[in-house]
């Protein structure tokens, strides 16, 4: 996801303005309001900001000969430098009494917006430790203070309880800012990924719809001719075998064409109150003989609320997930179907129903987990896989307002989880 213009470049542009603000605040604080004892340390910090920002401006340029960092590494380095500069500005302007200590929260928000993984929490944790260390060191006299002056009088140092409350307030604020910012970032990333996939599907759909139609029309004629040839050579075992092989190949082509048509022109879904357990039972009935004798089926269908969805669409999705699970267990294993409720009855955000389809098969490599829902990505091309099934499943579940998740471990198996919203009638009854 791209955030305000070009990430690292935007931070460089913002920093020029911040450096000017440091000089302006220093001028006002010393010459106008007379709250600063000396302007020299803050002027030096402002100059330092201009120097390293000038270097960063060269580094982040597209044509820079020294540009070699990944964008996120560059942003991380900038955030660390800005953290140091902000800390110096606050320290030389009465750290504990300076209301601009709240700017650390803005610093954390930027980290949460642009950094992934553990890095935002490292920034928040490091910031909290530094704040606590400076407050403590000033309190015990290990660091000299640069007190602000009001009415010609220096502000006194914080007493113990004030220092503790300031630290706790900042620590909790930074923690909450990190949590909410990273949570929003993950949600936006997921929404953007789904949007990109839908756009890709629509683009592919326009292309393949005509191709699939052109394949399907002459395919019937070829199959009819092949059946006549088969009748003519039925007494020749060798030719009959060849005909059978051709018939199987044509059947695979037909299945692929139908799958492409379904992908290109997905039918709309009619959302209504739907019994999830009944849909799962119906899917198991459709699987029928596809379940070999070497596969054990386990069911854990709990009492769950009805969902807002389409029974036949849910069956189609679960059927596809089950066939994938069976294909992942060529030597046998366990296919498990489970339903459960997420959250509580009073939790509108969490109250939803999960359908889990698990296998004990070969598993999916970690590198492929983010790709399996992409159109035409498949690890079973040699067995006729088109790479459209999972993409179509995600699109259908999305149309019902739900989502589909996957977790897997090589050699241990895979679990797909379909999450749907619980049905709510106008009177608030979710059952």
C-alpha cells in the first residue's frame, strides 16, 4: 500500500518544514516570549536536521547513485533519526514540562503507517524507554535540566508522583497509538489486496469469457466425432485406448472451459438466512465417491447462528475446498469439517460463523500462501488444476460479506477458514 506521496520522499519534504518550525519556535521562545534560557542547543539541532535531511534527499532520489536501501529500510532509518532529533529538541527545552512531548505520538503513528512486522513496536518500546530514562535521570539529577521560564521564574523539577504519572501517560499513549495504527494498517492492506484481486479478476474475465465460449462451441463437435470413432474401433484394444485417452483430454478441456466461464462471469448471490451446518452436510453428500476408502472424514458441526449468505454458494465453496483437500492427500489422511461461532452474542464486531476445512496432506509452502488466491496460480497444473478455484471461492465469499483465510504447515496439512456474518433479522434475532 502506498501512503502520502512516495513514502520516504514525503518524509523528506515534511522534515524541511519541521526544521523551519524548530528555528521559528526557538526564535519565538528566546527573543519574544523569553521562556528559553539559551537558543544555541536548539539551533544546533535544527542545523543537524537540515544536514541529515539534505543527505536523505539525495539518497531517496530515483536517480541517486547511492540509493540502495529498500523503501521500508529507508523509512525506518529516517524514523530513528527523527526520533533522536525530537528527543534532543525536547531535552533542550525542558523535557518534562514541554507540552510538545506529545509529538512522540505523531512519531509513532508514522512508524505504524509505514513499517511492518515488529518494527513499529520496536520504535514504540525504544521511545518509551528513552522517555522513562530521561525523566528519571532529570529527577535524580544525573542529567542537567534546561528549564523553561515563565515570568522570569524557572519551572521547578517534577516531584516523584508527577514524573511517574507523566511516564505512565506517555507509555500508555504510545502503546495504544502503535496498536491502533498497525491494526488499521493491516485492515487497509487486506482491503487493498482484495480490491486489486477483484480488479484483476474483472480484467481477466473480459478476456477469457470470449475464449471460453469459443472453446466450448467446437468442443461438442469434436467429442461427438470422437464417440463415433470410438464405436468404429471398439474391436481394436490399442485404438480404443488411444480414443479413451483423447476423450479424457477433451473432458479436461471442457472442465477447464466451464471453470473459466464461471470465473469470468460469476453469478450473483442472493443473501438470506442460511443454515451453515445444513450446507456443510449437503456438501458431504455431493462429494460422494470422491472420498476414497483411505480418507477418513470427521465432522465437528457445533450449534452456530444462521448466517447471511446463499446456501448453494456456500456449498460450492466448501465443495471446492474439500476437493483441494482430497487432492492434497493422495495417500490418504483425514478430512475435517468444523463449524464454530466467533466472538459472543453481544459482540457485533466479532459475532460471526467460521467453517473450517482441514486436511492432513502435504501442506502449502509459506511462499505460496499469499499467491494461492491469485488467478491462474496453481501447484497442480500437471493434474489439471487451473488456478481459478480458490480465486473464485474468495470472490464468492467476499460477495456475501465474508472472508476466507488459510494456514498451513508442510507435511502436516492445511486449514481453510471461511468466515461469514451471522444473520440478524429486524428484531435483532440472530438465530
